[in-house]
């Protein structure tokens, strides 16, 4: 089959599958978070942690629950890595060094899954399953809980009640993530992904070389790493490894898993606020940017700009050789725009301009469609900014979903937007200025700068993918990127929840003839423009020094 036709059919099948599940999954998630009943297993979990799932929480209490749970999780995962040699099924692996253990704990608790280690030669079975895989579930559930809390802020009035964090956390895990992950894991096993707790196998290759094959509960972790937009691979090759993704069907399934919850949550939003059209406007804005990025990266990779690539007749070094440039491009765009970080090809191998598109996808705040939960609340923040801009243009007090967007709300939204750029740019500047940062770089010039910029963009936006090309496993990068991951995850949540509390306390504003119709295509277009302009103004100078300079000179 013609490669271009195959790529078109693959994208068409993916979009059709996402459209097919958008309504039932979105409605189901809305029912989960609005149900007054608790399952028996959920009641047991509440009793075991001493939580009252029916207690109403204002935003400070909701935030305290998130921070306490996440702090305990960081400590638990850090200690597990430090003592993994004393735990069962250790495979003979040594404890993880303190700085790398901190980086990994911060990574998985923040839903980033940045990896400065090779899983098959560093992490034991217990660390992988009882530590990392568990955090894949609960860190995703935390993001979904925050998104639902913000939606409640729009839906409720004259109350500070945002729901109950412990109830939202447990429901998201037990009723959504675990069942879907079990189904996905079974399909992956049927495709050929491995799932076991065996010992390392030593074999002799046809060339006479010795090779160690690492086993593991790969299919189950692969399912939740994609579904929860986590991204941490069992193996260093991540989703390019045949044990994680054996064939074309598993590759397409994994891309579907990356996108299915983020693209379905706008339906949940529309259902909870009582206007499905509002959800359609949000998902339309997400879809336009995602689809444009898929076209741009795929076209650039087929054009293989650059002298070396043109002489070679292609740019397949570092790409997924089994599936071609189209599948590599589709996976890469989807993973950088969903805060996932899973990869089936090295992003360092993409051309300068297509690498810039991947960087931009993260710099947008990963809201197209973004991570589970984080994509929705990030896009809703952008919607508030878009409404504010529209209000300035017509001289009217901005309103969104019946709530006035006053000075307090816009200040909270502005603080949310400024956090990540500050972390990215300050982190990159320090790495380029300090000897510890520059000594880890193996490339110079625009490409070397892009690698460092990508690392801090990935960490601060809780993505986890890497451009590679420099030694990330150093105390400087482990600590600095680890701090960026924690601050980039939890500081924005402070402003999201404060905004949710402010909105919930308001009384509804009646709709008038002058009210901006935020469910119309015009607003969706305004939202797309707002996302691109704000991001472009913030990051354009850095992009000009890195991927744009490389793309223009290659």
C-alpha cells in the first residue's frame, strides 16, 4: 500500500474511533463524578485512609487533600527506590541514587514520567508495579479531580463547595482508569505485549553476542501509561520496543489511548454544566490545533528538509522503522500534546522545524487535548482569557457560563498562564549558563539549545518525553528538572482551585442580548487564536534560538 494512503487511513480510523467513544465515555465520566452512591470497594478505601467522602470541601481543603496525598506519594516512591534491593523480585538491581530517586518520584507523582534511567536495567518488578504503575493511576486521577472541581465551580452558585477530593480521586481510579486499563491490557497481550514476573533471560544472538532480555508486567503498565497520559516506559526504547508495542495494531491502539480521555472530557464538562454545546466548542478548538500539528509534522517529515536527509532520500534515523514516518509523526504529535511522554521514535531525530512543532505542542500548555484532566482545566483557563479579550474589544464585562470574569478571576488565570513559561525559561537559562548544564550537552549550536529547551519544557509541562542528546542523569538535571516537574504540576492547581472557589461563590448572571455566545464556532475560533497568540508571544524568542534557527539553516 502507498505509504501516504496508509497514513491517511490510519488517521481516519483514529478520528473515527475517538468520535465513536466521545459521547458514551464523556457521559459515563459525568455520571461517575455526579453519582451520590459509593461502591463497596470505595467505602473500604475511604475507611482505610480515614476519609469522609461526603464531606463538602471548599477550595483550600480540596487543595490540602491533593498536596498531602501527593507528598506522601513522593516519600513512598522515593523510599521504595532507595531500598528496592531488599524487596522481593529485585532482579539483582541496586538501589537508585538519591538524586535520581528524587527525580523519578517527582516525575511519576506529577504525571510527568520523565525518565533519566533505563527501566530494564534499573527498576525491579516491585518498583515498577507497586510503585511506578500505581502512581500512573492515582496521578492521572488527581488531574481529573481538579478538572471536575473547576467544572463544579462553573456549575454551582452561592456556595464554596467543590465536592470531595478523596471521593473524586477514588472514583476516577476505581470506576474509570482501572476498568479501561484492564480492557486495554488484555488487547495489548493479545497483540503480543508481554506480561509476567520472570527472571532476566540471557541469550546468544546469531552474531554470537550475549544479550539480556528483561521480562515484566509490561502490558498492564503500557495500558495505564497511555490511558492516564503518563508516558513512562518499562524499557528505555519506550513504545518503540516490541515488548511494549508488538505491531501496527498495538501502535494505533496506544495512540488512541493517549487521546481518548482528554478528547472525551469536554463532553463531561458540557454534561455537568448543562450545555453540551459548550463542550463541543472546547473539543473543536482542541481538535483543530491537534489536527493542524499532525499535518504539519507529517508533511515536514516526508519533505525531509536538510542536506543530509535529502541526500539519504529520507529521515528515518531514530524513527519507528516498522511503521514509517507517518506513524512516527502521528504518535509524536499526540504524545507531546497530551502530557504523555510516551514515544515510538526519538524526537531528537525529527527535523528542526517539526521538532519545533512538537515543542510548541507542549508549550501550548498541553491543552490540545492535553493530559487527563489537566488538558480540560488548562483549556478552560484559556477560554476565560478569550472571554476577557472579547469583553475588552466590545467594552462589556466578560462573562462565561453565567459567571462574571472580574479582576480576581483574571488575575488567577494570568498567574496560571505565567507559571510554566517562567519555569521553562528560567530552567533553560540556568542550564545554558552554569557549567553543570553545559557539560552534559553532547551537541552544540541551535540543536543543542533545542535539546535543553525541550527538557525543561517537557518537565515543567509534565510531559516527560525527551529530545535526548545530552546526559540527563546528573545531579544538576535530576534536581532542577525534578523541581520544575513538581512546581509545574502543583502551583497551577493552586490557581485553578482558587478560581473554581471564586466562581462557585458567585450568583448566576442572566443571559442577555449582549452575552458572548461561547458555544458558537466564532468563539471556538477566538479560543484557538488566543491559545496560539499567547503561547507565540511567550515562547517565540526561545523557539527562534532553537528549532527555528536550526530549520532555517539546515
